[in-house]
């Protein structure tokens, strides 16, 4: 009896979490993807600035 209750409870909680996730309105917006792309480009920008600073500091020494 306890095994059926445990299985039923966990499956019910998974279904509730899935239903709450699918009902979220921000799943239909694509603005978040544009923000993620900008965040993904930030490390590349930092490495470009860092390499430019190294070149500049190395040329002056």
C-alpha cells in the first residue's frame, strides 16, 4: 500500500510541476533568447579587451 502511495505521490508532483511549467507565459516569448545571446557574447568581448590590453602593455614595455 505504501509503495503505491509513494509512486502516486511522486508522479502527481511531477505532473503538477510539468503543468505549472507549461502554463508559464514567458515560454512563448523569444526575447529571452536575445538576452542569452548577448550574455553569451560578453566573455568574447572581455577576452578581446584583455588581449588588446596585453598588446598595448607589451608594446609600451
